[in-house]
C-alpha cells in the first residue's frame, strides 16, 4: 500500500473529533449510491419500454409496406418481384379497409385486413399469437361455408364472441337506393382469436381472407408487406426498392411510421437521465464540502507531513484518493443495488400499467451494457473532479502558518 493511500484510508476510517465531517462523508457515499441506482433503474425502464414496444410493433406488423402509385392490380406478381430484393425474406399481399362489426351482444368499429394466410405467416407473428382457433381456418374448404374472420382478444371481449360464433360485418360500400345508401352486412364465422400484445391491434383489427376482402372493398387498393433479415437495415432495403423499381413504388418502413413514438421515448429517456443525474452532482458537492472541512481539521497534520518531507503532490494525492474512495464505494453500492432491483422488477413484473394507454400490461426493464458502463464511469469521473479543488487547497497549505498557534 502506498503512503498516500494509507493516509487517505486512515483519515476515512479513523474516529475524528469532528463527527459532523464523518456524517457528511457518509451522506456523500449514500448520495452517490442512490444517484447511480436511480439512474440505472430509469435507463433500464426507458430502454425496456422502448424495446418492448418496438418488438411488439414489429411482431404485429411488417418491416416494410410497399404501395404503388397506380395501384396493384396483380399483387401476387408484385410480391414475387419484391421477393428478389436483397435481404427480403418474406412477402405477403394485403388489403386494408374500415367497417363496423356487430354480434348479438355488442358492436364496434373495425379495421379489416385481408390477408393470404400462408403468406402472412412469413411476414408477421399472427400465427404464433393465436389464442384459440387457427389462421389456417380462414381458408374455407367449401364454397357454401361462411367466410371466416380472426378477431383480437379485446375486440372479442367487447363483442362477447368465441370461436364458432357468427358476426355481421358492414363494410364501407353500400347499395344505392332512391332514398339513401343501404349497407348490407356480410355474415362471418369467428374462426380464431389472437393476442398480438398491442391494444391497437387486439381491440380493433379483424383478419379475413384476401379474396373476400377484395369483394367487400373493391375500391381499396392492395399493397405488399415485406419482412427482412435485419429490421434495423430497413433504410437500405427501401433505397434498394426505389432504385430498382423506380418512383412509382412507395415503400414505408416500421421506424418511419412510428418515428414520433420512438422520438418521444428517446426524449423522455434523456430528460429522466439528466434529472436523476443531478442527484450524483449533489453528492459530488457533498464530497467537496467534506474534503474542505477535513482539510481545515487536518491542517496541523498536513503541516507536520510537509515538514517531514512530504511534497505538495503527495498531499494532493491523499485528498484526491480520499474523495475517489468515497465515489468508488458509493458507485459500487449503487451499481449492485440498481442491478439487483432491475432484475427483480423485470423478473417478477412488479409494475403493472393500463394496457389501453401504454400498449403493454407491465413495465419491462432492460439494462444495456453500454448504459451501465456510461453511468458508472460518469459517476466516478464526477466524484474525481469534485476532489480537485479541496486537494489543491491542501497542497497549498503553508506549514509555518498552520503551526503558528499550535
């Protein structure tokens, strides 16, 4: 152990005449620990929330949507062309429209999505999200059978329906009569109930066979959904589509469609980080105060050490080490406590939130290694910077003046 470290530990651990200085040092350790722990938990909360929403959005929908300005009259041919684009792993033709759905026990507005069940499996996680029934049941074996429909869990709860029940679907197209338009319903059989994990989908979406959707909504234009091998390379694939097929094709990707959501989450993450980071700054102020008071208390000891041959640099390192030890102990305790708290909160899903507001039923916590490193390194750096002024004042102490009245 070096001489400077020995003296620094001695000053920290030995009993002092001024207990108030020891109390400030303890408060500094606690302040640093609480600040680090709170900052880690806040970052894990925002990172986990952003990742969970991103995964659910991408799992519920496609990575890229490709529209055609003139309309896709042959969506299957367009799909085969788009499958040849690099990184594209799956493609499916779809058609979207609005309508109203009614059962014997309730009614609701609905987003109608016409899909090809086999192709849809290659693009979204609908097949793995089925709670009852099957996506394959949309394909009816006989012409006289009622067309099938898949509804979300929340929509099924509103309509009070289960698999096998019949519902009536009113599309946006009606028959023109001399008096007024008459909207005639189409009867469907509920063949499956899904839970994609997003309230927007589970409460308002209904999936039907693509050819049935084309008959119900002939004015709507189909488009093609794509899934790629890396969802973070969507910009590259979009550029490839535009350069290959020209400006008539209009691709949109998941990040662009949800840009405002993720921008808001990133802004909240930064705001929370800055706000809670002030706790560490307050703890650093306490370190400065405790070291200044310690220099005043130990002025006689500093003078004796200087008369015995200790250099100004050695005295400076003693008080820097003392403040750094306070920062290291507080940071270590906060990092361990924060990691443990994050594990418990995420493992047991202790924080529940309303799903219709936040799209998820609980708050997930995900601590990224880079966030952990930045928080720990920043806390230690702040604590080190807090030691500079008191240690320089200690190094400048004149032994003759310090010992004049001793």
